[in-house]
C-alpha cells in the first residue's frame, strides 16, 4: 500500500527518460517558424550589400515597386524617417537596421521587399539598384589599428579610431613581479578563428500587428524571448504588454539566435505599415554572412614558470575582432565576456589580462557560440599555453597539469582573476581519462611509431568553466539581471503544467524539467507538460544560452516544486487530521510520522487544494519561483584525443576521443551524453575544418555550406564518454551546466594532439582549423602557420 | 485536395505560364499548378502543407529537405516540382502509420538520435533508402550513407546507433517475409 515510489520508474532525477518532444519531431510535426502560416501573410526578403565597405550614393527601388505582387519596399531612408534606421545592440552600441550612409560589411542589410510570395520578393530585391562608392576595407585588428586606417564607425560622434574598448582585469603589479622572479617564461601567440554557430535552421520571424487590438505578435527564432520583448518595446516604442513574442520549435541555436537582427525589426515595421502578417525566413548565406558569429580573437599569452613545473603567473593580451558593430551578447560588466575565467582550474597566484576590441568590415556578432561568453576562447588559450609550457619545461603534459591543479580540499578557491570555484575532483577526472585512453601505452606506441616514420600524437585538455550566469550582483544584460524563473500549476488530478523563462532549442527541456518536478514531488514525469517560449504565458526569464538553463531555470523548477510541496504539506496535514509538524514526506506521499501507513499522495493533496482545503487556505495549487543563483556552476572536463598525422600530406586522423565530464548530478544521463557528443563534434569541427575567413576585399569565405565545412557522419570520430560526479554545492539538485563543455574544452585536445605529433619540429603553433595544407606547411617548412585573414590568394 | 474556391491573383506569377503536375505523395495522388521554377521542397511545404520537409541550406549540402523520389533520396530544395511530375514522393509524414512509428523512427527515439529535430526527417528518409537496399549495414556503411545529411546537435554517433537499431528491428520481419514468399 505505502510502497515507496521508484524514482527512476516515474521518470525522476537520473532516469534516461526518452524524450517527449521526439513524438512530434519524428513525425515531421514539429512547429518551426517557417511552418507557421497566418491568414493573409506576406513574405519579406532582404537585399544585402555585396561590398564590405562602401558609401551608398543612392538606392533606386522604383523597378522593384513595379513588379506585380510587391506590397512594400523598405530602404534605410524610409527606416530613418521612423527613427528605425539604427537600433541598440546588447553591448550598448548601435547597429544599422537598413544601411543609410555606408555599408560596413559584406552582407549588410540594405533594403527589404515585402511581396505576395517569397519568389516575387527575391525577384524584386534583384530589381533594386544601389550605387556604391567602394571604400578601403579592414579585415583584422592589425589593419584596424594601422596609421591612417579608414574610420569604420564615422556615424558615432566621439569615435575617432576603430577601437571598441580597452579593458583589463587582474593584478598587474603582482603578475609583473612574479614574471620577474620566474625561472623561465613560456609564450604563445595564436588566433582563434571566426566561426559561425550555424544551426541548420536559419533565423526568421513572422510579425503580426493587429490594428484592432494594437497588439503585436511576433513568432520568431529566439533563444531569449523575454529579452527580445524588452528590446522590441524599446526599439519599436510599443508598450510591453502589447507585444507577444513566441519562440516556437527551434532548429538549433548555439547562441546564433540570441541577438536582435535587422530582419526581425524590418518584418515588424512592415507588418505595422501593411497591417498584415509578414514572414521573413533567412537563407543560409544570409545567416552565415550577417548573423552572430563566434570567436575571432588573437592571443598573446605568457606563463611565468618555475623549473619544477609550478606556474607562478599568467599574462594574457587579447585583440578581438568585433566586426562593424559591437553586438556581443554578454553581461554588461565584461567587455570580452568571461575571458578571465581562463586558468580557473589551476592554482596560480597572479594573473593579468588586457583586452582590446576592434571594429572591422566584417559581420557583427561575437555571440556565445555554444559558449558561456568567450569561455571557449579562454579555455582554448589556456590549454594551448599549458601544453606549450609543459613542452618548454620538458615535463609530461599530464603531470604538468596535475602539478598545477587546484586540489580537491582547496575549495572554495579564488581563481587568479577573481572567480570563486566551489567544487571539483580534477585529478580524478584526469586519472579516469588517462586510464581510458591507455596513456602510458600510447606514449610507448608513439615512440615505436616514430622509429618507423609515423607521427602519432596525444592531446589533453582539462578545464573548469563558469556556467549559469548570473548571479544578479554581477551579471545583467542591458541592466536586466540574469536570474531565471519557473511557474508550476498542479491541476486537481495531480497532473501539471510547468512553464519556465528558458527556451529549449534541442536540449530537451520538455523532458528534463518534468524530471526535476518528478524528483521534488513524486508526480510521474509523463503527467507534467512543459511549455516555454511564449512571453504571454511564460514567466520572465533570460532564455537559454551559455549553458545557463539547468543552473538557473532548472534550479527555479526545483524551487517552485518545493513551494508546491510546502503547500501540499498543509493540505496533507488537513486530510490526515494531524498537525503539520507530524507530517513526513517521502517521494510522492506525505504520511503521519508515528503511523507510516497513514498517508496521502501528492495527487490527493492536489485534489484537496481544489475541493477540500482547510478553512482560511487560499484554494489552488500553483506557484512560481524566480531564482537568482548564488554563484556560477563550475563543471570540470578532461578531454583526451589521439591522432596520427600523415607526414606526406598533412592529413590527420583521429584515433581515439575520450571525454570525462563532471557536470555534477545528471538529470537525464542520456540527454547529457547527447549534449557532450554534440559538443565534441563542434570541437572537432573547429579544430579540423569549420571557420569563416575573408579575403583582402572583405569577401566572406564561408558564406555557404560548400565553403563553410561542417563535419558529416563520415568524418566525425566516435567518442568514448566517462563521468565523475561532484555535486554543485549551491544548486538545489546539485547539477551544473554541461551543454557547451565539450565545445569549450574540446578544440584544444584535438590541436594539442596534432601539435604533440609535431613535437621536435620547432613548430609552436598552427592556427585552427588544422587544415592539411597548414599542417603540411608547418611540417615541411618548420614554422608556425597563422590562419589570420585576409586569406592568401594566388596572386598575393 | 478539395477547396471550395481559390483566390486567383490578377496577374499570376508575373506572366510566367504554370505547369500542371501530378505527384504521388505518400501514396496519395496530388495535382498542382506550379511555376516551372518552383522547388519541390516549397511545393511540399507550402502547397501540400507537408512541413516535415525542412529547408536548411539551399545548396544541396545539408540534406534537411531530403525526400524519397521513387525510393531514392533526393534533396527537394534543389529539385524542381516539375521534375517530380509523374513520380512517387515520400516525405517524413509518410513514414509512420496512423498508430505506429516506423522502426527507424522508433530507433531514433530509443537511441536519442535527435535533439532539435530539424535534420531528423531527412536523416530518417536517407536511412530508409539505405535499409531498403542493405538491411544489415555496418557502422561505416551507415556513416557513408548519411554523409549527405548534416546534423549540428548530435555528433552523429547516436544517429548511427539509431539506424543500426532499426536495421536489427526490421531484419527479422524482412527474413520472415522472405521465408513466407
């Protein structure tokens, strides 16, 4: 009768529950933005600039207006009359919606056509004549800083150069002193290339302004619907309660769907002007050349070392290429995201980081591409510097890491840049990884192979990264604090609906959030429906990116469940006719402490909340929770990759990939492992082939999937996953973020492996991606290979 | 498809003549009048309201729009609707019966072969063509067969497992059919 519930069976914490969202996706019944059709809907296309930097002499749209089926042509000039030619970015800069004065990158939005169907709209875009006066082009920070460089942001009053910011963090004096007493200094210069998150589904929106109600509904591809509502309210000067943002199923996001894009704004204005729904669906080239990129940061890094292997201090300087507008999606306080989370897993007393941002004639963005805000660059720089230092000292790379790790009994630990890490078993993770890959054995194999002219290499990357912004003291976007939320309504039958301020893009929130409720209340997961993405129904939240959902929204789900349980306890006491103090909880059931068999289920409490509540109690069983995390969560990971490099061609093959992830308590192990494998694939992609570059004229190389290479099932290696569990001490269920760990920590493991294979050649660095020609060049000419744009052309 | 009336644009398609096409979609004969330049993906999605076929890249690379044309995988974003005239097209909506998932769909669910779901229809149809031809593929054969379809979420390992799961599930049935014939 009173047998305890089996939590795994009801789909609670730790169950590899099959995903509920799959039921519609598998049948082709997902509801992505392009699947939505509204009555009377028109279609919008964007005309983009073919040039990277040019003054606009004139825009002649008369031929476009003449095409039957064209309803509206929007130009920068028209936007300007409505004060909409420019919009604010998430980093306190401005960005052109439609260009008025100049175009500042190839692919920039110049005009929009709204027509009866998308084919007509595309035809009409081609009929618009724009007269450009080409200007000199800047495609890297060095050019941006050069004497006499053209001023990209001549629209800004006090902007006299191409510098976006100069920023620093850390202890300069302490760091300088530590370098002065170091036995040796290991230095490294490299470039983390520009990359694009490139979800398969591009961006899009359907704006639907209803004159009769004054309400604007926008269905759009956004990872952060509430931030968008705030931004739209600001930009379009509409009252917040008259704006409804609906983010339907998203075909991936990876940070690309956080910012506000000109296409969204233009479709909104078009709908207001035409009083009809206007759909804009971006094509792949539009997505790749104009929307939020990731990375594009140059590093000069130095480690002060003692001969026994101890790292005394870190010095880093980064130059970031932000493109034409500073539109990074990141906490306001930090100019280069959380770059200063570098070296958090190592016990280093002093560190100093200087960071400079530059405008260039490239697309704006700097989004957190599967990354907690520049953490990907931070960890890549860290692990490349660590390997170079180990090699410089002649110390085994695994041993060098172990020597400098923060020890298990050292938590909480203040990192050299001031973060507070709170938990981890770094040494244990490394041990698990080394054992899984057969480290000692591989080193022997490597020596053997070398004798026969074969080049084997092993690369390690270990890191802890800050996931789950914020706390609200330090983290905000445009002044809005980075908390998150959940609202739970338990119906009288004990079934429930949960809504959160996060927004799933494939992470499986509909499955996992229900598991947290199940864990807290004992309601079977299948009895809980999860909804996200509609600002009219979901509680206010900051959305899903930077692996913050489980640390923040997931915590809110646990907290709201606990509020529900607290009320249910009162109902139970009433039903059991005992005082609340005499009521005990076990999963799914309250019982009388002195008589365990006398109990009521959570479902019976739910029924009582609507049909038999005690006198004076407010009816119903629903609540909400806003969760402001006390700290970030700090997952740790150890990735180890082995490769063989072909000295004849520079081609390298992955032999083995071992991943050891400690993301604390795993809500749904199946989904966690899926996230890790997806992340490893993006790491492999960036290390091997995936990047965006530019020629000297600012033409984007990587503007479609024929140039922008993404690995297929054929190239992608297999992965071997292991886990260590160190619960997060401050998260209600002990979980940490995980979605991006492998993308953040993974690339260095691949690159370190190739560099290890090249050890002894004098080559310190090859920039990602490690294309065969770059590896071949390094091997044969024995020098470092830079990947910085502009790309070499045949006549250069 | 029966409609009581349809609004005709005063100047249809900028004067471009339309062509009538007859396509058997998921076993059902469908007739449409299309501009010659209309892509098959768009006819399926906008004309026939079969939105399970997704368009991802427009350049035949990503495979999200993969459908089966006479049983052969085709990227419907680079095939004209008129090219499908007289042919049989299968979309993801044709995989499951009303009550039961196809074993490939079951495999994807069981092995967590999808995350955002955008590539999934194309992946499953490519997998179906593979298993129709080769009921017992190796892992490498599955990886090669799927190499025209991109996935940004899963890292492929679980997709490969999903297809192998389906192959195993479908084999006894295939064997039984053969025994019976």
